[in-house]
């Protein structure tokens, strides 16, 4: 039995998410795809959103092939920066499943370049996708959750949301903002019965770097965006699902070296600053 099957077999997991309506953005690949498959294994009603309809259908088909009921899976294409399309998307969910129990704001976009080479339009786009999209979608579902007296809202930050990493002057502030928004929101909605959780992944071997933008707005591409080290997607999903089921406020999904960096950043931030300065210098001369 795999660890995901073990999670699915637990009473806590089934009680927490069986037959619940879970809306996942960025569900066409990577961590979003992994969560969609894990929730479907728990018997959730899963709404799969992203821009790529064909990839969403592939994920749905793979969930069904693994034993999920097709009528518990809804493919709902959505661009999270198209705020005007969000109310109709939510209404489709309500019409299909008669409610919403959890929103997982997983859609994201990275950028990797030196600050002097990043166009301001890229900073705005990274903030729109990673911050303003999740805020807009969360604000849309909150009145429903508050009225029903329960719900769960999940944000996805990053190790880069806690540590200022070289070549990430667009991505780091966006992921710091994700933490700030959802931490503040947690305090506001807890008494309404709404649970707020934040996922903090380290490096996970997905296509995220290949899809990230250079300073001019071009995708880095598969050749230069190879992910090395870090967790496999399945390993990250095991940690994330366990944290969601256990109701942890903050869920780290990182290898030991990354966890140690977070600890160092808390205990001795100056040492981390100096180490990352050296890392940036090496990157400059290797490029």
C-alpha cells in the first residue's frame, strides 16, 4: 500500500474530506495535479481549475482510471487573473455540487532573473497570479463559508516566501505576500468556523522552473529549467496531505537541508544573508 493509499484509508482523512467539494487551482500539473489525485482518492468532489483544458481532462481521466467516480470530478478552466470570470466559475460549482467546502489556491507563476534585468510588467504579472488571484478567489468564496459556518481556505506559499533567494526578486515578495495575507485572514475568520492553512513547499521536482519567466517575459524552458534536488512530487504530496488532514496551520514540504535553512534564517539571519550573497555572485559569473 502506498502512503497515499494509507492516507485515504484513515478514518480522519475520510471524515475530513469524503464527499467534500474541494476547488483546486493550478490543477493541471505538479503539486496541484498531485493534490487533485489525492483528494479524489479520499472520495472528495474535486473541481480542477487551470488554463489548460486538455491537461485538466488528462488529470480527470487519470483520477477515474485510479478508481474515482467521474461525477465527482469537475473540469472548470479558469485563469486566476481573469477576475471577471470568477463569479461564473463559482456558480458552476454551486450548480454542479450545491456547495463548496474547501478552496486550495495553488495556481502560481515564477520568475527567475536579476532585478536589473526584470521588466516592471513581470513584477506585476507575478503579483497578479500569485497574490491578487488567490485574494480575489478567496474573497469570492468566503461569504459562502461564513454563512454556512465552516470551510477551509488554503494558500500555497514557498520557501521563497520566508527567505530572500537570489534571482527571485519577483517571486519572493509574491510568496511573502501570500503568507502575510493568509496569516492575517486566519485571525479574522477562525470564529466563523473557517480554517486557513498555508502550504510552504521547498524545491519540488515539477515543471515550475521551466514555466517560470525570465526578466523579459519569456519562459525559461525545459532545457534551462531542469529541477535538481528537492522532493519528488509524490513525496511532497504525502507531506501536504498529511498536514491538511491534521489541520496544521502551516505545512512545510521540504528536504532536510531546506528545513535547516529556514531554521538558520530564524536563528541567524545575517549568516544566511552572507551565504546567499555568495550564491548570487556565483550565479552572476556562471551566467
